[in-house]
C-alpha cells in the first residue's frame, strides 16, 4: 500500500506540472493565433505561414519545450522537478529572476493530494473493471484540474480540454454500465444524470440568453453528469456547487472585495462538487435518506 501511495503522489506531482504547462500553452496558442490572425483569403504570405508554424511548434503540447512563463527561456532538467524546483529557487525563475506564481507548486500539490484522496476514499473495491474505471478517473481528474485553472484565470472552459474529457467519461461510463449487475438500469441512470447535469444549466442559459451562466458551464454540466452517473448524484453535485459558490461569494460581497456585477467562474465549483460526489456521494445520500428523511 505504501508503494501505491508513493507512486500516486509522484505521478500526481508530475501530472500537476503537466497541467500547468498545458494551461499556459493553450492560452499562448490562443493569444498567438490572434496575433497572427489575417483576413481569410487564399493569398497568405509565406512569411505569415512560417510564423504560424513556428508558433505552433514552440507552444505545442507534445513537441514544445518547457519554458519560463515570463522570459520564455527553455528550462533545464533541474528546473523541472515538481514542487521542489520552485522551493529551491524560492519561487523565482533561474534565468530572469522574476517571480513564478504560487499557482505552479499549488496545482502540483493539489493534483498529488487528489490522486491520494481518490485512492484512499474510492467508494468501491479496486478489483476487476473498477481498476480501469479508477485509472480513467485519475486521467479525468487531470483534465478537470486543468479546466479549473483555466476558468479561474481567464473565465473560459476551452473545448480543447472539454471534448477529450467527454470521450474519456464516455469510455468510463460504458465500462461501468457493461460491468453493472443490471446494465439497462445503469444505462437509464446515466442518461438521466447527463440530462439533469447539463439540462438545468442549458435551461438557465437559454432563459437568460447567456447572462446567468456561460455555454462552457452547460457543456461541463453534461460532462459531470456523465461522470457521476446517477440522477441523485447529479442533483447533489449541482446543489453542492451552489453551496460552495455561496460560501465563497457571500464573504467577498460582504467585505466588498467583489461587486454584485462581478463575474465569478462557476466551473471550479461544479468540478469541486463533482469530485466530492464521486468520492463521497454514496455516503452523503445515505446519510440524507436515513438521518434527515428518517428512512429505514
């Protein structure tokens, strides 16, 4: 068990570092596309095309080299040790001496702790198909953390992260439904969970013409409904997201650190609530039924 915990922590730290790189590079790609944007025509200059190719290579998720977000100096191997490199350099770039945001070690640490928490509190025994479901969950978790960081920084939930996560969640759902003792019931529950998870936000989006909630949150609702897999858990993660959002926004409003007209990203609250439901949803619903409703 100690070996598994150690492996999960190391992988969590490394994948947390990947999340930081992924988010930054996606943002840089979007920014550079705007910089190099030209009118749509067939007569693009060779220099413009070469510049676009160079940008794509430099900020490529797979081919690009790790670099400082300020001076963009390529980082050496000793600069890439998750968490410890940031601590040893006292939070500054080795090459330009500018401060590196605490976001970087924080995301690495949170990812590692969520990996560990998922293993400790996984709701079912990790045998058979549950092993595959758990591994897919860890991959989904990496993408969900990336969405959280992106939404917190730029109030966007990019499709380039969302769509691959949707595919992974679909594969996870298919495995879970196939392995269920009553596959037809499991399929119906999943369909209802997705309908509730995204449907409520879709209605809000349509009624408010996109003023109350963004289109990205609607897509995220579909995705998370697929992940939590039952209608009760879908309602629960929406409720918990509202509670988490209130716990953050009310103190900010009370201290005037946020105005009523301020925009606050809802995606991180949805994701945080979904993680809670995946790990503890069965216990919460059981407690609710037997304690508050007095059901035997």
